C-alpha cells in the first residue's frame, strides 16, 4: 500500500535519489513477494498472525470512531493475549464519555 501511494515522479529530485529509493523499494517488494510465493521468507519477514485475526474483526481500531485514547496491545507471541488486550482497549474506549461531554 505504501509503495502504491508513492508518486511516479518526485519533486526536488534533481540527483535522482528519491527515484532510486522508489525503485529499490519496488525491487525489495518484488523479491519479498517471490520468496513468499516460494514459502522461503525468513521468520522476521513473515506477517505476524495477530494481523490475520484482526483482519477478520476489522483491525484493532474502528476508523469511523473518534480516537479517545492511545491504546497498544502488548507485544508478545501469545495471539490470544494480544487479542484480549485489543478487546479490553475497545471496551474502555466504548465506555468512555463522549468528547466534550
């Protein structure tokens, strides 16, 4: 998504460094996609499974609601603990009084 949002040409790129960075990013993404298709990604390159579970519930944050507090789930390898932390954070936000009330 980040790569797709990059402009095809950058302003103030007289030396071509920004264009080179964009091309390097494209090459890196292509190499990652190829290794993923071949099931050869390194462990640190694999998407953490918590994101798969959060995709099913629309992610950790509701984009249509107002942000009332900064919330972060603990970084662990226990998926259930992470999901429980997200559920608790959502409950606290839902229970908070409306802004300006």
